[in-house]
């Protein structure tokens, strides 16, 4: 067992984990943060995407021991402390950027990272930025629209 200490969704969390335990399983099984789904377990679908030190990672391809000393944000920790949704979460709802919802946590988290790097992306840049996250329901049109809407809202809020 290896002891890890991680800030998850703003809370200091620690525990002993097996060195081979995947981050997605630590989040879900040990911490009870089930908003991060287990998708394909092969890093192909992106449903399990979380932010580690602000960068999106597929939590099924990261060991829990690799985030020792880091900050992890899940879909459950993305909203503001007062419960106000993140602009990307709001835009996904308003633009109908989901159907079954299985890919949505990963899409939202990847979108947050994309917009932190490129606050005013073109449609092509959005599509390229989300290419590692798969959706089997929507055809991506409303997902792209949601990211563009969030970008505009975030740009307007910072002006």
C-alpha cells in the first residue's frame, strides 16, 4: 500500500491505495465521487475525464499514486461553492449538449480545459479539442454549440 494525499474538489483527501489502483476507481469507490463514470477502461471514450492541476486527464489511464500532492477536480467539484454551475455546465444544459448523459462529465471537463487554454476557439478548434472524448448519441453539434456558448459567456464575464 502507498499513502497518498490529494486535494479533490477543494477538500484535502488522503488514504492508503494499492499502487496499481486507477484514479477513476479511487474517486468512485474510495471517495464516493460517482459523477465520474467508468466508461471503456481503455482511455478511448473520455467519459472519465477529470482535471489534474487544471489539465484534463482520462482518470482510467492514471494511477491514484500519480496524483499524490496534486489537485483533482471532478464534475462534482466544478460548480462554485455557492452551488452556481460552471459556465460550461450551464451551456451544456441550455444548448442541449447531451442526450443520455453518459459522456457529459468527461465532455464538460475536457471543455473546461480547452477553454482555459483557448478562451475563444473556432468551431474547428472545439472539435479538435474534444476529439479524445466520444459521444454516441448527439452527433456533437450541440456539444460544440455549448462550448462556443460557454466561451462567449466566460469572455463576457471577464470584460
